[in-house]
């Protein structure tokens, strides 16, 4: 490696991370930052790795650096939101997700994670709108359909749940899904049962 060649250190960091050597990967990203301190992407990679290591406060600082260098870095806002959510700072996490959605309205994951915070702070109508947008953008986004069901149940709103349940059942039977990635049992006062439960 050339000591001042940031790209080499970045690629080395990616490789080390892929081989589950996170601390060495972090050291490579740190060397990359020294070589190219103004590169927003390196700070984001560092934030992503710190978040995976559950070092959330440090991750937020790395994402902040990335955003300061590149204010339109949607991925940095998304990662920052995830770290803030892990720190139980829901209002700050929502603000980050709002930025991510504004910058990348076509990013299904941003709408999905935004819906989680909105549900947790009891803004259920907004949560439903957000998860519905995520599913509109990517109908196979992992866990998104479960989140949709979850929000509807919290709203005591059973209208329209039969069709998405049937879609999941069809996906399982067609071997497109190997199982249901969320615990689910839909039962209300009208005895609405969801067939998906038998696959859970």
C-alpha cells in the first residue's frame, strides 16, 4: 500500500471488514482519513463500521463529519438515524431519516426505518404512510410487510390486511420466501385469522 493513497486504505478496510476483522478495518479507514481528510465517504464507511460494533456515539460523530463534508449524503443521514435510534434518541433519529428521505425519496429503506421511529413515538398515521411508501418502492424489502402489519394492528385497523397476508402466503408456497421473517398472528374481535401464522 502507498501510505498516502486513500483508495488503497479504503479497499483494504472493505476487505478486512468482509473477512470479519473489524478493528483492523477501522484502522484502515483511519489511515484513509489521514490521507484524504475531506473525503465524506470514508467517514461514512467508518460510521457504518462503528455502528456495527455497537459504538453508536462514535458512529454518530463519523456520520456528522460525512454530512459536514457532503450535506447531500443521504446514506450518511440514514446511518446516522440508525445509530441515533440505537441510542434511543428518537427525535434526532427521525430528523436524520427525514433528511435521508428528502434527499433520496426513492430509497425504500429510509422510509422503512422512518416508519419504525414514527410508530415508536405514536405517530401511527405518519408511520403507516411511511411504510406504505417503502412497500410501494420495494415490495420485497425485508421486514417491511411485517412492519406494515404491526402498525395496522397498533391502529386497530384490520381493513385491507387480508390481501397482503395472502401475498405472503403465496410467496411462501411459491418458494419465493422460505419463511415469515416476523412473528405474526392477526386475531381481532371479529376472529380475523391470518394464514401466515402457520408458517411462522
